[in-house]
């Protein structure tokens, strides 16, 4: 449940209410707006007498929260969250682009890609050092070596960096080298990994599972936030349906649905969702029109010979053209974008 305080409620009144809640063994999530303060209650509400709460000074009303996710819930936190990753922010007012190869292959390859995606307007370099693949015989990533290359690329270009993690060992390595970690679709409901990500100290990009509902996705985010890490970004990357024309079905309706349910930033991955470079540009533009906070796009210097997901990767030329075409969409949605300032 949430307690909505009256406009301009005094600090003493807020402390009295939160103290009462804590004294009854529950946790408090405080959200202060310009006029109204919302006090979220997390825990077993049977321990608390709500009949008493309504009579506390400056309490306006008590609203039940029926959703199982609380901390990720917009009712608990009405204002949109901005997540900082390195020197880049993800959230309202701007479009953030994460771009780079599906897999880090060599140092030279990554440096070349980093320089080119930065020129085109990306502010976060994505690169896979750990690759959970469908086939055990496919390239699995360079692991720590790849993370070190990511760190070098950041030093050379100033780009923030993000890498997927697949285990506690991967998290422990990643925190030394990158600015943000990613939980991939296959691990969205790996609850132990989610808890470890929440304890990592790094912001977390949480991709939607292949067959996950939006409620399941938000509950996965709750696992991370409940560990004390509020810096979670949601990424829609397509879901599995009966359709085979694209790799997955990009559920762009998830963006406005999430806007109603959560305060967390939302980005879209048009590369993994479609599986073909031919569809990345139109889906990226549609994602901005749906009010996404950012995009994750795969870019490779030689897609035909990429060790992972070459068919969906953009060349430097195609990526630059796309970022230039995104500018009017950003302007229409009231978002700033680096490509507009070039």
C-alpha cells in the first residue's frame, strides 16, 4: 500500500508516519514530489493497523497496491527515474543510444567500432564478453579479456560501457571494467543472478524474457531493486510468437504499457527483436514515437564475418544514416540527441 500525505505535509509528520511503519517491522520507500510526498510500505501489511494510519497528522489517504511489484511501481515512485551509467544518463528528456558489436572479437575490432559509433551519436558502447548461445559450439565470448578491451575503448573514446553478465563470476569481473551490466533475455528469471546484479553496485539493463509477460518482467526488476539497487533500465527486445518473418516479435505496445506501470527508464532493441538489419531503422524510429528513452543497436565493422549476429548488425554507414534520420523523431517527442548537435 501507499500513504499519500497532504500537500506541504511537515517533515515531522512524515517522520512520525515512517517511524510508525518501521516500528511495526515493515520497510519504507519515500518519494517526495514538489507538492506531495508518497510513503510506500513494503512487507507484510498484516502487521500494520491501517485504521490507525489514517488518523496520523497530514495523512491524506491510503491506497492499496495490488501489483506484486512495489519498488518498480509507478504508484510508489510517480516521478520518472533517471539512471546514470558512467558519464551518460538514461531517462526523460533525451534519447540514449547504446551501440556496438554483439560480441567483442578483437581489440582492434572493438576500438574501430567504438570510434565510429561515437561519431554517429552513440553515448554507450555495448559489447558482449560473455555470450550465452543456443549452440554450445558457437562463439562464447572472450570473457575477461573482452572486458579489458571495453575498458580500453572507454579510455580512448569517453563512451560509457555495458556488457552482459551470465553468472556471479561474470559480475565480479565486470564491475572492474564496465559502467553497466546487462541481464539478458535468457536470464530474466534467473532470480539468484538478479539478486547478485542488485548487489553489484552497477546500474542494470534488464532485457525482457522471450516468453515473459510485462508483470513477470517488472517482478524481475523488483528482485534487483529489492537488493538496494534502484538503477534499473528495462529493455524490450522482442518476444517469441508464432511469426517467423522476423527473429522475434517486437512488442512496441510494451513501451506505453510500462509508462503507465513503472517509473523505470525503457529502451528498445530493434536488432535482436527483428534479426535483420533491414528492419532495424523503421523499428528504431517507431520506438522513439512510442516514447522509448533509448535504443540498443548492434553495429559491426564487417557484419558478413561477425562471430555473432551478423545478419542483424548495421555497418558504420547504415548506423550513421540511421542516427541522422532519428533527429526529427527526437524533436517530435521532445527529446535531445547528440546527433542533432553535430
